[in-house]
C-alpha cells in the first residue's frame, strides 16, 4: 500500500486529480447556472473530457527515468493500469453528473472520447515525452471544434470525438488510438528527458 501511495505522489497524481475535478466542477456549475438545458452541449462535453486527460499527461512519467526502465517492477502492467485509470476517472467524473441538473453525456460518447484521447496522449508521451504529451490532443480538438462538420468518411475520422456514440468510423478511430497508445506506452513508457530537459532516448 505504501508503495502505491509513493508511486501516486511521485507522478503528481493528487495534483492532476484536483485539477481535473476542479475543472469539471467549474464547467458543471457554470452550465447549471447559465443554461436552461439539462444536456451539456457536445462541444463542451468534449472539452471537459479533454481537460482531465491533458491534466493527467504529466503523470505519465516519473521523476526517475532510469528506475522505470529496470526490471525491478512490472512496469508494463503498471503503465497499462495507470492509463486505464486515467480514462476511467474521466468517465466517472462526468458520469457523476447524470443525476444532476447539468448532465455530461451521452455516456458512450464520454467513454469513447476518454479512451481515445487518453490513448492519443499516451502515444504522444512515448514519442515526445510526458511534458509535451498534451499538445497534440489539445491541438486536434481545437481544430475539430473550429472546422465545419462533414459527412464523409475522412471528415468523420477527423472529427471523431464529436460524432454520435454509434458512429462506426468515430468508434474505430477511438479504439485505434486507445489500443495503439496503451500498447506503446505500456511497453516503452514516456520518452526520457536529457539533462537539458529536452526529451531524448537512452
């Protein structure tokens, strides 16, 4: 138990959880006060899914890169569980609003987007390092939110996080991102940082 507590602290998980919870509560409160609709707009739902995921990006690497590449612990399993916990936490945070006056949903849209964005963030951590892992998910989401809708296959893939929960192209894109990111992160971990703070390789 103590080892798990130290692991969470070393990865700044309590701080990331506080940021995620605070951001979700702030948006929930604002929608409850200023909107007459119970269902939160889908664009805002996507942003609220994105916020906790990007807040968790920094937790994908620990303070000691060398230690996390030893065989002393089952790191692939721990990394996979860590990423699963990130996605599950986002889903639980938003699902908790289902009985309130401002509801983030539908549930399957939230679950799909949380899994896909978590996988994308993990993949970015593998390639560019945890400190920069939030850049691509944020940039992709911002581009999607300012572009016009498209019914073409390519458009549905690009705008996967805004599609209906039963959209197959969006679902396949989210699954591909989630699985690719989870496997890559579990096996490789976050890209290491050199003494100058620029991600590098060992």
